[in-house]
């Protein structure tokens, strides 16, 4: 995707990470330069978010600069810095972030997890199926030190499911009520150190990696029931407590 300004001037390498500050890596200008560059980064993020939404048939973009500013998420941008006579084009975008989720495994056991998630992923139509998606995804895996099977994916398209099968051998997605998908390997093996934890009275099992297995009653959307007795409410004892964020997200964003 082309922009009216030179993207190769703003972004110093072929894959850049954009965090909520919207300041590109390596920026070393004055205050006015900063305002200018942040506006350009916002324009790129918004344009890639719009293109991704259009490619997925969504009426609203999942990725916008405004949303990124408010969330603890990362947008990775892939560039061809040599294209257009050195002006550069943006060829791909991948957004990740941690989410507090309830997910169930193949045995129907519910878990409360805060995994790294793939939230939005797009490669420009003119460059799809040329390996750029894999290049961007591999970069993210390395930066976030995560294995593909440990990711949760928000509303994956058929193309992305095919991508996960082709490149990482991940098949038979476990589709969740919140529209996320996880694969075998997401949950720790039974008997591994990860699932050995205390079982407190509230029916949750706290694992070493923060994964909680919930064995109590489930409420709407398959989530554990909120505190129901006055005693629980007064003493702020919910049925389950997140290790990562205040409230688990049932619906995707
Ligand atoms: C959480 C989410 O973001 S869900 C939404 C994911 N994004 C989209 O569906 C938007 C449109 N698609 C795309 O932007 C891209 O195709 C991506 C991001 C899914 C993959 O990026 P690419 O650069 O095409 O991937 P890459 O070239 O590394 O790998 C190719 C593989 O991806 C899958 N794939 C890519 N395009 C397609 C397609 N049109 N139809 C089916 N599978 C596809 C296939 O497995 C393909 O392998 P193959 O060509 O041997 O069949």
C-alpha cells in the first residue's frame, strides 16, 4: 500500500513494531517532528486496518490508531522499502495483544487464560501467497517468544486457518464461544507441571503459568458465575480471578 509520504523515511527497517505511543522505532526528532511522524504512523495503521477489514468482509476495522493508543497491543508492519523508487510501500500488518479469556478444551473443561492473541493479520492483495505473511508471523513469534500453538486467534478467516495448517501443522481448530480459536498444544499436557496447582475453595485450579482450570458452575457464555452470595460480594470474592487483567473478556474485539 502506497502513501503520499515516503514510508521508508519513517520506518527504518522492513518490519517495525508500533506500540500505543505510535512513535516509530529509532525516531530522533524534535517535538514538532514527533507530532508529524505520529500523524503519519496513525494514517498507515488506519489504512492497513481498513484494508484488512475490507479483505475480511468486516464493516468496521479491528485495527485503528485510536484503538491502539488505548490498548496494550502491538502492531507489526511489514514494508518493502525499495518499492516505488525508494519511497516504500507497506505490504502487511499483524496485531497482537494479551486477552483475558475463558476457553474450553476438547474435554469440555473450561480454563481461564491470558494468552498472547492474534487479533488482526493482513497482507496486501498484490503480495498474498508469496511468503510475506509467514515472514511477518515468524518475526512476531520470535519477538514475543511464543510458539504458534500457544496463541489464541480472534475470529480467524479460512485463509488464516489454512496458513496455520500449512506453516505450523495446526489443524482441527477448537472454536470457542467468544469466536477465538485455539489448537491442540494450547493447553498444558495432563500431568505436566503446568497443571499441578492448588485447588482453592472457589473451584479454580491455579497453574504455574497463570492458566486457571475452573471446575465450578458456569454462567452465561460459559463463563464462571459471578459472586452470588452477599458474603462473597462484601468480601470481593468472585468465583474466579484473573491473573492478567481485571475482567475476562467474553466477547472478542
Ligand atoms: C485474526 C485475523 O486476523 S483473521 C483474518 C486474517 N486475514 C485475512 O483473511 C485477510 C486476507 N488474507 C491475508 O491477508 C493473507 O492471506 C494472510 C495474512 C492470511 C496470509 O498471508 P500470506 O502472505 O498470503 O501468507 P503466506 O504467503 O506466508 O502463506 C500462504 C498460505 O496462507 C494461506 N492462504 C493465503 N491466501 C490464501 C487464499 N486466498 N486462500 C486460501 N489460503 C490462503 C494458504 O495456506 C497459503 O498456502 P498455499 O498458497 O500453499 O495454499
